[in-house]
């Protein structure tokens, strides 16, 4: 059956962005449509075309192999505790060593110039095709690999136009950082879905950012924008610095999971108590989210019988964070000998779409994170950032849902 609803969903998502646009007459439709085309073509190539599927599978297998080296360090520290044949799965022991290892590796790649070369290449491609400025193209490209793309264009934040600054914020929230990809894979999320979703979110971020806050000012785009990052003395210092950053990421993830999962349990306890008083035994946060978002999930192509499940996952991720969303979603993933083998109790298409929809930092907490981060780097722009915080969340969420709709379309063919 032709996946008509996925196409309808993409149109609805774009219409929502157009509806909330600050300057509809200023929208540059060439940039918007080309960004959609890039997102569409990339999704089609890696999810439908045999050559693209093979390339994505090879990259995913290589990435999983790369992650496996984290076991050397975790086995030394934790010994037999990480042996899942003897002990049950422990989130911290499986996920956190991978995050620390990847963070250290990325820092080394930065020091060697490899990461900078990748970011400049992708940023140059986006600028050439979409006509975006150097700074916003570079920030969007870097968002695929690191969690704070504003750091790569730090010297240019103060003189960016409002639209350029908005792109930076949306790119940060629509994508995920390379350091935590291993954490999601450790939960059982297929690496090929994570990699594809993260790459598709970059043009998606530009697409919805330029719809909601189109360019209305004169950009002072420099002829050459350099990547800004702290230069380490040698490769050992880079590795150590990256490991330290990874440790703080782990502490942050642990704190958020403990806090949010506990708060969700508290809210469900209160809702359950209130529901019992009026005969609604099923009342919970997940139930409310399912009812609020189920029709939007149907409109973007999620099979009707799974719309409430998809709505729960997307809603949970939006009010908490993507780690909580993926943690809950992982309960519906079949793993055989540590290898992904499909989904439990949901349609395969639903599983793929949810995997893509959750892949981004588009949540309420991220507004505060990036207001603080970018506001610290560019204090003069705090007012602009505060004005468009919710808009950035909307744009990033639409980008993630659009990636999910595209994935659902090609998975169904």
C-alpha cells in the first residue's frame, strides 16, 4: 500500500511552520524546498536505494565495532559486572563507558583536524546548495557531531542576524551529539536509524528554522568563517579533556534520568490516585500524552493501532528528554544475543518512525540549556534567545517528526 499519509504528514508539518511564521512574506521558498529535498533524498538513499542501504549498514557496523572497544576500559574498571550472561543489564555500566570513550575519541579527532574537515565539508555543501550563510551552515553541520554547535561559531554570535541565531539554536535542538550516540545504541536502538536520523535533522533544522523565522536583515557574512574550539597541547591532553567532558555528560544523563523518571512516577501516582476517585483507573501521564498527540502521529503516517504508543514516546521525550524517551522505547525492542531483531508489540514501521522522531534534543529543558549556553557566549543576544525559545522547540520538533515521516514513507515502499 502506498504510504499516502506520510506525504500528507510532511505537508501538514510544513503548514504548521508556515502558520506560525513570524514573516510569511519573507520566506525564501528556494531554501526551504531545497532543504526538504536534501532531507528527502538522503532518507530515500539510505533507507530505500540498495546501494545507500549497503553504505548505511557498513557505516553502522563500523560504528558498532568502534563502540565495542569501550569494553576494554569498562572491563578493567568493572570486571565481571559488565558480563550480561552472569548479571542483569545495568544501564550505567553499559552506557556510560561508551559515552566517555566516544567523547575522548571525538576530542582526539578535533585535535587531529579530522572533525574540522568533516564539518567544513558538510557546511560548505549546505551553503552551496541552500544559500545559507557560512556561520549558520557551519553551526548546522557541526550539530551532527557535537552537542553545542554554538561553540564552533562563538566569535560570530553577536553579529549574527536573528534568523541566523535562530538556525543555530534549532540545529542544536533538532540533532544529537556524537558523544551520546553510543548511549542510545547501548539501549538497543539500531545504529543505522540513529545515524540516518541525525544526518537528516541538519537540513530539517534549516528547513523549519527558515520557515518560522525567515531572514529579514542584512547578514554580515564573513568571507571565511573558522571553526572555534579550544586547542589542546597534544593528543594526550585532547584525549584526557574529552574523557573529562564525557564524565560530566554521564553525570548529567544520570541526574536527569533519576530526576525525571522519579518525577514521572510521582505524577503517575498522583494521577492514579485522582483517577481512582472518579473511576479512571488508567489515568497516567502516558495516557494523557497519548490522547493529546495520537492524531498528529496518525497524520504523519504512524499505523492507527500504534498512534497512542508513538504519541506517548514523543510526548515523553518532549517534556523530559530523548534519553528518557529512548529508555522507555527500548522496552519494545527485541534483542537476540545483543543484536537488534525487530520490535515487540508494535508495527515495524512504527518502531522505525519512533526511532527517528526521538532523535534530537527537542525538549522543554533544552530551551533553558541553550538559553544559558548561547546567552553566556553572547550576552547581548539574550533577549532574542528568550523571545524565540519556544519557537526553537517547535522548529526542532517539526524537524524530527518530518524525518520520521520520511523514514516511514521509504520503509513502507
